[in-house]
C-alpha cells in the first residue's frame, strides 16, 4: 500500500470530469487500498475522491462513523460510479477539503439524498443518507465533476474562513 499525493487548488486536474469505472479488477482494488490509506493519513478525513490523487475515475470513500458528534451513517463506504438520484431539503454547513487545506467554508447542500453506487466488486446498491453523511457524499461526488466547495460559496466574503495556523510542534491540526 502507499500514501498518494493529494492534489491541491489550483491544480487544474481538480477541475476535470472523472470517467466511469468499467473494470473491477485487482488493479482497481489495489488503488482503493491506497486511496483509503491516503484518506487515513494524518488527521483522517471523512471523505476522499479519486480525483484528489489525480486518478480521473468515479471512485469515492466516505466514513462518518468517527465524527466528534455522532451522526447517522453507514460506516465506511467505498462507492464506485456513485450517482445521486434524489435530493430533499437544504441545509447550510461548514466544509473542509484535503485539496483546500488552508480554508473552510459554509456550503448549502441537500439535507437528504438517495444514492446509487457500485461496490469494488461491481455490485450495485442504493443508500439513503441524511445530514453530515449526505453532505460528505455530495462534496465527494462534486470532486468527480470537477467542483470544489469553494465553487459553491454564496459569498467568499462571508462564507470562507482561513484555518488557524499553528506554530511548528504546536497543537494538532483541525
Ligand atoms: Ni474535498
């Protein structure tokens, strides 16, 4: 396994539209293992998309089972060719992103969604998600369409926040 390099804004590959996965082979499974190891590196992220490591294929991992405040969730999900089929409600919430390390932002997302996706073996499933997990999935599917959370801010002036900078050897990152 290997930790992969995370692309950061303004890398133009983050703006590309990812392609559907068509072969569910060992090479795909090795890549998914690396993507998961990369997600868990440092402070674990709740989600990661293949686009963020420069592989332009429709693969995301989310895991909302370890948030500070418990939220409804399905545990760790590796979703291949995920597709949001229904949206319900709107909610404003704070997001961060491994590809935009210095900022967080307030983004409007659907409160509840239905998602169709395949697992790494190519088997199709459907999920109903709400709240923070629904937000995480919408954020990751956006990556597959070349969209970052900073593209969805209503106002950069009021909805974008610089992360606190800590001195070397100082407190943990948020
Ligand atoms: Ni992100």
